[in-house]
C-alpha cells in the first residue's frame, strides 16, 4: 500500500528523537511538509538534518499553552495549513509506587502527557482544522491498559489520553478524525530504564512476546503514517495497539 501525504502539513511534538523523530521522518518521506517541535533547538536541528523532505523546526515546551498557540501559528505561517497534528511529547519524571509520588512530579506528568494533548488539539482546531478538517493522532501507551509496575503516574495519564481521544472524536467529527496509538516497549532513550538490562539478545529481552523483539521507532512511525492518511479515512476514536503482542503476556507458547 502506497501512502501519499503530498500536499499535507503535519506538526509533531516531541520530535527531536525517538518515536517523534521517526514519525516526522516517515511523514516527510511520504510527501508531507512537517513542523518538528520539542524543547531544545539543538535536538530539533539534528533531527531535521537527518530527514529527507521539507521540514521546519519550532522549539517549544509541550506543557505550555502559550507555546502550543505559537507553534501552531508558526506551522501555519511556514506552510500555510495544518492537516495532521501528532501529540507525541511525553514525560515520566517518577518511577516507583504511585502512592508515594510527590505532587510536583505528579502535576508535571499530567501537564505534559494529558493536558498538553488537549491544549495542542484546541489550537489546531481553533486556528485551522475547525474550518478545513484534518486528523489528530495521540501517542498513548499499552500502559493505559495495564496495572502495576513502576510508572503508574505515566500509565494513568496515558489511560486518560485514551479517553480524551475517544471523547474528542465524538466532538470533532466529521471534520476532524482523532485516533491514538498505544505502543509497547520501544527501544528509545526515553524508555531506556525499562528495556536496558533485559538481555543483550533482543529476542531474549522480549520473551515471551509473540514477535520476539523490542519495538523500534520505525514500527510506531509506520502505524502513525497509515492512521494519519486517507487510507484510514473512516476510522476515528480508535486506539491501535502496536506492541509485538506483549499484552498477550506469558500465555504464549512457541511452536516447534
């Protein structure tokens, strides 16, 4: 299946590395003009230089409503439209029992992971998509569907993001589609403390997952590309899990 985003403009938050950079690259390589946004200019410049396509950068803190308004305006000023918004920026400043989290880190997690996607979607809607239509893609997590573990605050915000996705889909349709991806464990710097030390052999590290490997940013980017394209034009309010089957857990028995 050929995905053609020619003539489309996308804005990707958290685009300086990892999943965000991979999504921006996939969009640009398939014809879209892409505005990359993240906190640090240096990282954005490095990411942009690695992309073969028409891109621009706008440093912004995803948790700032003023920055969201400015970045959406910058995308419109640079490229003249905004067809696709990808809310990818996230933070996970605390690991440990949720009952023990301090309020500043709790508030920060909610600000970036849950409030920010709403604010950026509001700006995309108000400045362009309410009149011209488009697509919003939220990057959630399979943590939204699980319980326990060291990142309960992060997982809780991702569960909220899933609900936000579905609620906004009911409000913004038919003009704007709103969907989410729920990645499993992807080999990024952001998630390093979750996958590092699981084993040198990716198959060993990913056992007992059916696909027998950790995810790569390109795996998520491919799904984002399809879900943001016209091939998914009758899909809204959905959450696509991209996790190598890891949610199936330890019930997997290898054949042979």
